[in-house]
C-alpha cells in the first residue's frame, strides 16, 4: 500500500528556512492539512528543540505525524510511510488537500520511491553493537564494507551501528542494499511527485538559524531537556542525535557552559542545514524556490502554486 500523492503538495528544505510558515499559509488557502515529514517531531516531548508547531497552530490547522511515539520508543522510515499513507487517505476522505512539510529527506525518499531492501533492525544485535566501541565498529565496517566506510559520517554512532548491523544480518555490504529502492510488494516504483525545496542565501539562513536557537533557549530548552532525561531520552539513540538536545545533555554533564552550548548548537544547526541541502540536491526530484528576506508568506505561497504541475484536482 502506498500513499496517493496525486496533486498533493510536498515542501522540503533545510531547518529554519521557513517552510512551516508557508505550509500554514497554503493550507489556509487550499483547505488542506499538514503531514509532518520530520524524524524528530514524531517524538512526544521533543518540542522546543525541533521547532514543533505550537498548540495554537495545531488547533488552527490539523497536523499529522506529530507526537506519534514516546521518547524511549523507536521509529522507522517504514513506520512513517505507513502512517503517512493512512493520513493521506483520511485527509482525502474529508475532501481536503494533503500538504507534506519537513526536512527529513529520507522520509520523502521512502514516501516517493518505496523502502529499500535492507533488513529490519534486530533489537538484540542493535543493543550489542551500541555497547561496542565505535573504533571497533569502524574497523569491522572498513573490512567488510569499504564503500560505506569511505562515505559514512563516522562521527554519527547511529549510522555506524546500522551499517555494521546490516553486514552482520545479511553477510552483504550495506552499500549493496541501499538501491534500487522498491515499493512494498515488489511493484515498479511509481513516477515520483515533485518536491518543492526552499532555499535562502547563506547569510539569511544563518541569521534565521541563530534567531531560532536563541528563541529555543529563551523558551526553556534546558528545562525541557531535563524533563526528557527523566522520561528516558538517553535510552533512545535516535532522539539523542537531535541537535540541541544532545548538546544540552552535554552541558548538563558539565562539559561546557551555557554560552558555549548555545554557540555550538548554532554551529551544528548550520552544518546540518548544509547537509540537508546537499542531500536534497542529489537524492530527490526537487524544484528549488529561493525565498527572499522579508518576502510575504502570501507571495511565497503563490510561487509554490505556480511551480506545481497543472493537473486535475481530486474531489
């Protein structure tokens, strides 16, 4: 089963680019509902650090795939596709427009092209690998999957663990199992819908990132993280990778003061935004739309509509 993406709007782009505000403007114009495409906003409690829509925004416009799982629970791209497919069907039954919005490129790719052929995670093996020192995992990866070793982010423990897990479960390199992507059931992947990806000049985007990070800390990111630690944040290695939370946890352990932590979160967020842009350019069929500083939302929303293919609307 796959989502009916005909005439849906798919909005992507780096963090802090302004895509959520445009999505809100579009759904008000079109009578739509928003489906979040964000691997961290699915977690209950990860609010400030993920720039999750506010309670007022969610009361005004229906949002889907927010607060799906608890902070200590796993969540996968396969689960995203399943829930997104159900959300699209629900939205269409009420005669409304699905508007996808988020920055998790892998979720967009899974939605558009189906899921890859890599095996599902094995909880027992995963726990063993997570206890193994990363240099040992990297040495094993270099021996059994040099292609993945050459390009993987070696500082990202989650990705290193997953690559070694695939090798051990299948006896084959992870690099050999990432493509071709196939939809569930083995059918030929459908023609991908168009993703509209927003961009800004580097100076504009960096200023927006800095302002967002300052606002997150002013709103209580440290206090939110303290509560999440009590709820099991450190048991979820995926959630612990969320920029902001990981650095705050390090601050709470005494590794750096608050001022240095805020500066580091800004730096990490800028680096993450750059990686998001690169991923979108190479992995998805996107049409880029550069947003100008101070551009009215109504203008941006109309530019999005002008980029859409001219197709018949579904009733």
